[in-house]
C-alpha cells in the first residue's frame, strides 16, 4: 500500500489488499518496486513519507511480503470487547459494534445535574464537520490537501490546486511535483526548488521573484464514535483533531455514558483511554492523542452515579472509579464550603442485591461518616452506585461573641471574656471617636424566648466611673451601638467594604446605584485587581426596620460592571466584595533545594520551567549534577499511602543559557512543587577525624576514602605512644561514646574488630589513670586507687558495701561495654572502670486494715456455718 501510488484507491487499505494489487501488476521483487517508483519520479524516501501518512511501514512491508522473511500474520475476527480490543465483525466492515440501548437524560428530583456533561452544550463543531486552526509546522502534506501557490515580482503567478491521490500537485504550464509526505514547514523550500527550474528569478541574490505557498484546506479524516454518544456513527473531522474534538463532533456524551473511561481503538487495537475528569478538574488531558483515519472512539455506559449535595462547592452527580471514594469525590467537587459540618456526613444507600436480607422489608439504609476522622487516619470511605452524600451546615451561632458598632475606632466582633463589661469592650475597640453622642449607648440582647430586646445606658457615666451601675457585665450575643452627633441627625449613609484598599462610607443620595458605589470605591479597571476579586459573588446588606440583622442580597459583580444588573441603594445599605482566595490560592510558590546557590521559595510564574527556577535561584554550584533534577509533586489521591509523585526531569542547558527560546523538556511547574538538584555522584565535602592523647602525631586527619578504618588513620598518625593505655581509649561519634574494644582492634590487630571512621569522629588515647569509680547504692560512693588483679566485690567492700536499697552490681569497662555481675561472678577490674550498684524497685505498701477487715468477714461466715450445722444435728 505504501509502495506505489497506484495502490491508493482510498484513504485506508490493508496490507493484504496492497499485496494483491502488486501481484496483479506482476511486481514481486524489490527491484521491480524501485523501477516502478522511478517511472513515477519518486524515491524510496518519498514512498516512506507517504507511507507514514497511512500508518504503514515501508521497510516492514518489504521484509514481510517481498523478502519473504516471515509469513504475514492472519487477521482473525475479534469477537469480544476486552481491555485492549474492540468487537469487530469480519463479515461486516461497516458495522463497528452493535447499537447499545441509550438511556434518556434523567432530571434529578433535587435539581442536581450530572457533573461534566455541560461542557458539550457550547459545541464549536455543531454546525460544521471540520474546523481549521493554526497549522502545525510538522504537518505532513497528503492527498486531499488543497494548496495555494503565489509568485510575485518580475513574474506573477497564482494557482490553487488539490494534491491528487498519488501525492502530486499539478501546476498549469509547469507540470506536476510530488509533495506528499513533505512537512508544511519544508513545503516552501520544496516548491522553490521545483519552480526555480522555470523561474530563475527565485534563485537570484537578491531574489527578483518571490514565492508563498499556503494550505487553503486540510484533508479530512474519518473516525467512528460509538456507544453512549448523542450522535453515534461515522464522522469527518480535520487531521488535527483529537479524542476530545471527536466527542464534540458527535454532539457530546449522553448522561448514560461514562466520562471516566472513553476508549480509543486503532487497527483493532486498544491504544488509549481518556478520563474527562482530568480535563474538568485539573485542566489537563494527557491521553488526548491526535486521531488517525478510521480510529474508533467507544463511550461505555456510566460506571455509577453518586449524588453529592449540601455544603460543597459543586453539588452534582458524579462518577467514580473502583479505586476512588469519598475523598476523591470531594476533590472533584472543588472541596467543601467553609460552612460544612464534617464530623457527621450522611450517606443514603441502597443495599447491593447480594447484601439484601430476605427477612427485611426495606433495602435502603443511612450511613453516618466522620469526615474529620477519615482525613486524620488517611482512610478513603468507599462509595457505591446510588449513594447520596450530604454535607450539612454548621450552626450559625457563636458562644463567645459580642459586637460593637458605631462611633468607636475599631467596631466589630470581639471575644467575650469572663466578666467583660461595656467600658472594657469600648476600650478594646479603640475607644470612642470625637463627636460621639455621650448621652446614650444601646445594648441589644436576646431574652430566654429568643426575642430581641435593647437596654439604654448613659455613655458619659460609664466612661467617667468604672464602678458605675450602668457599666453592666455583657453576655454572649450582645450587640452594642455607639452613636455620633451627625448620625442622630441623619442616618442616611451607605458603605462598601471587603476586598478594597480600605472600607468607605458615603452619604446616601437619591438614585445612588450599586454600580456607582462600586465604581467610585473599587479599582475595577486595574487588571491585577480584577484577577484577584471574586466576581461571581458579592453581597448587598440591607437594613431592616425594627431588626438588628441585615437582609443579605447576593449579586454577580460581573453583571453589575457590565450593566446587566443594577439596584438603587437605600439608606444604611452595605456592600461587601470578596477576594478569590476564599476558594483558590492566588499566590503560588515552588521550592528548590540541593546543589544551587540560593535554596528556598520562589513565586510561581506562568508556564514556569525547571530551568527558569534554577536561573532565579542563582544557578548551579561547582558540584551540581546538571543533566537532570527531581521534581516532587503533591498527590491528592487519598486512596493509598502515596503522598507525592517524584519525576526526573532532563535539563535543557541551551534553554537555560538562552540559546533556545523553548525548553525541550516541556515540563511545566505547578504550585508547591519541590525541586531537588543533586550533587555529582561521588562528590562530597571533605571528612575529618580528631586524634588526641598518646599518639605520635595527634591532630586532625582528613579521610582519604569513605571506607578508611581506624587502624589506617592511626598508622598515618605515626602509631601509638609507648605510654598509651589502650584499654581506656575512647571513640566519640556525634558526641556519644561508642562502645568499642581498642585492644582487639589495635593491640591484637584483629581486622574483625576494626571500624570504618565517619566525619567528625573523635578518638582519645589516654595514659593509665590508676583509678576506679564506685557509685550508686553504696555507703561511700568514691574514686578509689586502681590495684592490679583486684576484683569488683573488693572495690564495693572498700566503698562501705551496699546500702539497704542496694540491688544489682554493674561493671562498665573503659571501652564503654557494661556487664552485670552475677551472684557467683567476681571479675577483675581494669584501670578506669566504673562500678555501679543499682537501687531496688520500691515495694507496694501493705494495707493491714484491709487484711483485718477481710479476716473478720471470713470469721463471721465460718461461725455462722458452724451454728447452722449444730442446729441441724439437734433437730435430728
């Protein structure tokens, strides 16, 4: 098929059909194939390029059918739909798969919508079968593409033509040129080489004739969309289309279809599956590959339908995979609202058919889940088809809140401490402002029936005398109002607060609109401000006559700024604007550590690469490994113990140094990525050990290798002094003495007891100290003179023996090893040893009163029993 243009009777043929066509023409050897190509002005490279357009391999075909190295594999009919195959019927080429029963779109009784399906509502492919966008420079020209050739200068010529089925473009008065398999980037060069034979001005320097070649129409490819598609069947799309484009072309997916496991098949083989939740939640679709002619996209039915409602950011009906649970569905829903109550989550469930009890009349149940406990323990609660998950709302109640408003410097909510009084609250609020009305302060309080009452006091009396009876103790939910002189004359003001440089209060006037207040108070024309403000929600708080609470009227800020919505303000109206950081992270950072000049945290910029971050951190160190770095990225899948993904990213040094404009790695950093730059393998800081005491040349010695031993360093230091007391030598590592037998390692030169030194090790070789220390539960803990061949019990006896609390005896030798001295054991003591007598554990006190009480009870029982026996015998 890829060998001869005469074989291309369609856009796709099997190798067997090509083989039959070649045999029909009497072409059986490679030489005959080359001869036929030469007749048509084609080389083997041209044939290979054209073969790639149809997904075939020129050299593989020659090996299988011409060189006879192996027999062609038989094409078997595939009868089942599996993970890697699609059900094809060999006797019907047009039938891809039997039509599946389509379920109608269900309207939820509680207005929940199926998550994700609305992305197909605005379909760019609804009225056209193919869209042409920017053309990839690597796009390969093929039959069906339409080209426009334009010459201007000394000679003018314009022509539009279609590449024929043989891959040639026929140009009037010039001839035909083979362009199939040429990249769009190289098309201009190829046409210039061909036309320069007829227009010499193209080759002159400077040129007298100029050339432009462009694509006016791309060849279409045919794909098949089957399963739960709104418009299943065969469709024509452009050759740049991807799996997602094909779903749009077919009108989208029915709610009975799955968004999680869309399969793509090519030549009867499974090649990829697409999870649209990655696209909907993360904005990424890694498996969205470019389609080829006759690819099949299969949309299976939904795996399940999980209803999520309540205090979540996106209530909807979701679909979960087998390894996903409650934590995953919360992630798909954009997380919980701040008002969500997480200690008890209600799951309404229909029991699975295999778990239904024959004796039960009901097959529904409610499961209560502690979401906080799941997060702490890293457990993902398993959900099943038909579950309805509801997150309730926390109570709108504070148990230690008091509020002050009006003419104070810092009005607002405050914590209710023990015995908090009116004057203390005013002082906490910064005190009263100038021009404050001093004859009145109101305290609003709810009684036992929940009705709002208010008490009025003299503010001047409270501020003058801390012990005034007017200075009452406040209760939870109390609200205080301090007035100023102007406010009493006219309360006709409106205010705006929230995501602003500062809150603003202005005088109300007739016909003052919501748009006017926002435009004069917020810097809405600043692009950075518009990027950070929450435009989907703002609140208008309207004062209600006779009530303390304001009426909350939410509105869309975008609609106000676009003048699609407006409202006339009333006196005392308050407008609150919010920042986007209530739902998303605005300031994002990445971190770099290891072999760079400046480790730390850096602001994440748009399309930031690893190379960009290394430049910002000051660049590499001398010992930096510059081939690749490791990127650790957070994993939000709580189904297992994996908390991060580690990826090795190759570095593009040309891009880092500015020699190329784009990094070859194409790895874009995300928020909170941790980048680790390694040191060159084998490189490390110098390691040093300290030798002191009775050694020929004491001092600091740098290790020559990572495996250098104590005996080797000692030898480099000139060896031990004749006066050394080897049994008392000590090795300190990280400030702690290491129990180590120097006598066997250096005295007896036993390699088995030698030790590999580490950085900062300290070795001390002492002289004999001629003392033994006795401590613990002895009559006289002391430091005694060392006597050769003297035993442990002798030293204990010289210390006055054990006290009444004395228990076991332990001997610690100078090398750090400790042993317990048994009843029959009495070893000799070395110079510098320490003998320790431990204390007996305390005994539990004996309760004599309890014993007498129990004894008296037992005696009474025995006496009563004997009396009974005597009476029985007397009766007999």
